C-alpha cells in the first residue's frame, strides 16, 4: 500500500531513503514527485542546487 500522499505509481517503495523513493516515483512518471524533486533541485534542499535539473523535473511534472 502506498504511503499517505503518494499515488498508486509509488506502491512497493523500498526501505531506502525518502529521496531515493521520491526519485523512483518521479522516474516512474508521478507528476507530484517530479514537481517536488524539481523544487528540491531549485532550492538545493537535500540535493545540490541545480537549476537546469530543476527545470527538467518541473517540465516532466507539468
């Protein structure tokens, strides 16, 4: 079962870090995860700040 706030695409997550789970969901096409990952890259929270990577994830999540 997906954790609260996660779509069905994110079911069966690992016991890894939340960032790993977020990235996996984003790579599977979860728009919310893609947008959140973009925000993390834009602000340098939990990942190195990378505006180009932020834009890439924002576009995928749109």
